[in-house]
C-alpha cells in the first residue's frame, strides 16, 4: 500500500517519537520551516513535539498520542520525525496499527526511526520512508541532494533512479554550520556482482536488529536489504550485527544487499568491509553494493521501506531504481 504523494499546499506534521524538538536550535527549526515553505508545503507540530524530556525521550503515552493524532488528522498528508535517538522501539506494542492502516499517509525518518518504519510496514502493509528528519532541513550547506531526493520520492509515482551525490560530508554541522568539509564522492562500489529485485526493507542495522524475535520483524524472503549504521558501530560491531541478521529465518531468500556510507569515526574502510562480507558464506551468492548515499553522513537519498527496488551491481556500472 503506497501512500498518497504530496501536493503543493499539503500539511506535514512533525512529531518526536525519539529525541525531542526542544534540543534543536531555534534558528535551525526556522530554517527547516522555511525550506518546507519554499517547497510549497506547510508544517505543523504535534502537541508534545517540543516537550522537554525527563529521560531520553518524552513519555511513551505522549509520543503514542502524537503519532495517532497525526495519522487521524485528515488535514495532515505526511508525518515527519524530528530526529533519531535510542528508544522508538518502546512504542511498538502501544501503536494502534489498525488506526494507521485506516488512515494511510507518508511516514518518514531514519536512524532510530527504523524500528517504527519497518514495524508499521510489517503490521499494516503501508510503505514508509527512510529519509531526512525535520531537523535535517536546518542544514545550511550541502542539503541540495537530500532535499531533491526527498521531494522526488514523496511527490511523484515514477520510478526513481539513484545517481550518486557529487560530494559528501561527515561533520557535526548542527554544532557549527560554517566549519564544514566536503569530499568528492566516488559513488557506490560493488563488492559482489549481480542483479536483484524485491521488496526493500532495512535502514539502521542495530535498530533493525531490535525487531528480531518480535512480532514486528518484517519477512526477509524476497527482499533487498538496505543497511547502514552510525559512528557507534565499529567493524567488530557491524560484523556481529550483520551475522545476527543472517541467522534470522528465511535470510537465505534475501535477494541482495545495499550498504550506506559509514561515518569516519566507525573506522570501517573498504578493505575491512569487503573482508566482513567475504567472510560470510551465506552472502556469497548475493550482489552487494556499498558506499551508497544514505546513513549518517550527508547527503542522503530517501527510499521506500516496503517499496520495490531493482539493483544492478556490475564491474563498470551500478544501478539502483526505487519504486514506491
């Protein structure tokens, strides 16, 4: 079930199912609002979006209330998360999935939001989106690629062919908008060649793995996995997290893997990542593409969780086509 795409004038509701809007600098919030206005959309904010958290996030009942209200409100055409965090999975057994299914609409975020996006897709059949947070749009420089792919994926029904960004960055832009370093992007790299197509699921690997053994874990058979992790994931952690996913039921029917760009602090280089992939016989038959433009570096493209994807991993050419 693909949600209705956005049209000019549509309202986007900002919610905080993980970290609160209150930690985002006011000038970055204002710039993000202006960016949506420039795209022709309006933004509104849930009741508890900017509530000051007492622990890591706002109270569970407040976050649940905001999600339900956003889906019930007929004026709201898309639901966009403020930021990631650590505890979106607290919400999974409290969500009213029948309500969400009865009021299908765009739901977008990444990182910790991976738990919600995949669970909503699995429980309702609604395609969700891994893409920028509201806070992402407060970035002053280097946002064009992220913005354009967000707009294209969420406003058109045409297939989207992913071209690599010209440059990428891995800096704490939210702390210093001027001290930025941009590197030339060599584009995605093939570790194992092949073609694949199937249902796209995944996102942030360590968060996706929180769904293992629960009723919220999507079916792996017939899928192409899009996986990434942040600076907290070093090669050893990524290796065991990937192994844990490999050991899930019906992983042997996964069709391919696309891995996003690692942050510099993770100390994951290409040779190490290649060694990790090649050390796992369960992956030997799969096409594997790495260093794609999604994850915790900038910029990122938006992709549909539960949508359809076609990948071609060749020696001289890499193609990623998204439907959804």
